[in-house]
C-alpha cells in the first residue's frame, strides 16, 4: 500500500523510508523511539516500544526499513503506526522512485530552462555573477541542483530548490513585462538567488532532510546574503547600486520582520520577488497536501502553511466543470 492508502485498523508490512528519528522517554523512565516513516505519497508517525537500541541502529534518516505493525487513527493523538518489528529492507522489496518524492520535471529539463532564462539577462555584471553561482563547473552549482527547498512545507525533496527558484524566476520574468518601472534583470537574478542560503541550511540524507548547525545558528537569509555578497566582491567593477538592489531582494524576500526578514521589501523588484515566492510556496503546499491526501478524501487536514484545509475536487468533477 501507499502511505496515503493506510486506513484505521489496517496491518502494515512493507518497506518505508525513515525521515526522522527521535529517542524519547516514557513516564517510567524507559526509552521509546518515535519515527517518521513514509513514501512518496506521504509520511506517518511510528512508535517503537520494544528493542529500542536495536531499532535505533537500523533507523538512520534516509535508510529504508521493512516495518510491520498496526496503523490506527486516534481521536486525540491522530494517525500512528505501532511498530511490532523492524529490519533492513531488501533491495527487491522496494523502488526508490516509490519512496522519494520529487519534481514533475526532470533535473536535466530544469537545468536547460534555467540556462535559457539566464541567457535573457542583459546586464553583463549580473551575467558574470550568475556564471559564478550557476556555472556548470562552479562549486555551488552541484549543491544548488540537488538541494531541497524546505524540510516540510514545499518542494521538500531532491532538486526542490532548483524547481522552486526556477519557477519563481520564470514567473517574475513574465510579470516584469506587465508592470512599468521594474528592472527585469535585477528581479530575475534576485529570484534565482533569493533562497541560495538554503544550500547551507538543509542537509539531504537519502530522502531525509534535516537542518544543519549553520542553518539553526545563522538562518537561511543571512547565509544567502553573505554568500552572494562574497561572490560580488570577487567581481571587479560591480556597480554598488546594483549590488544594493540585489542584496535587498535576498534580505527582504520573506516579506515581513515576523517572518524572518531583517527588512521589508522597499523596491518594486523586491516586492515582486516576495509576492511570487510566497505564491510559489503556497501552491507547493497544495502539491504536498494532494500527495498526502488519503484515497477518497477531498479535504486535507488543517495545514499551518495555508492557515486552513485544502480542497481538491474529484477528477470527474473537474472534468464536468470544464465541459
């Protein structure tokens, strides 16, 4: 079964991907293991009560284990898999494509689209900067190509950062022609670079994503700001005004102080990138929730990123509405 097909009371015996591992203590002082297991359709909390030490050795983030147990949905505690046994999954028992989520486009297609978009940037200074960051032989390109865009809320999978930033930059480039006064080159470059700090914020282990020490201690925005600033300092003659405009996009792209930006967007370009970035993240949340939706359901549970549940019309209903 896919995780989204698990139903209250069903018996589970299959290979699942370990996403998170946490050792906890019961009231009597004994340890138990809380896991997050999943496949490409969703995740489920799982509890191991017995042989915690042995299970802990098997359950590193990104490992594939064969789990047996009973799945239940508790009125108070929600969905949970009570694990009865665990072992290393054999290769013939699973396909990585069934366990790891991913973008709808291939990484090769997204890379081709990114290089096509960069070729439309007319500013020679920004072209040089983008070559430093995204050049095929650059130290950062391989990381950017593979990195996730988040740990949970949107594009939380390999190539997710490339997918998210490319989508935002493509939309920014298109919208720039609609509103007067926007410097398209600055907006597109800013969109491609706005989340560059995530290269140091998240670590990808197989299909499991965790936050790095630098991500926890410094935060995504400062890490991105200093990375781009150091790259600019390597370029002779980079205009100070252009540097200021680009770095402002990175610093303000969360949109408000309470959401982690040290400054709010104060230029047309920064405002546009923030708005499209926010839209891309929210629509990415719909993709995640649709993947996790259980068979036959149309409403997701409450989602923090959206501030409510998400509704998905059945395919036949969508077809009737379009007719």
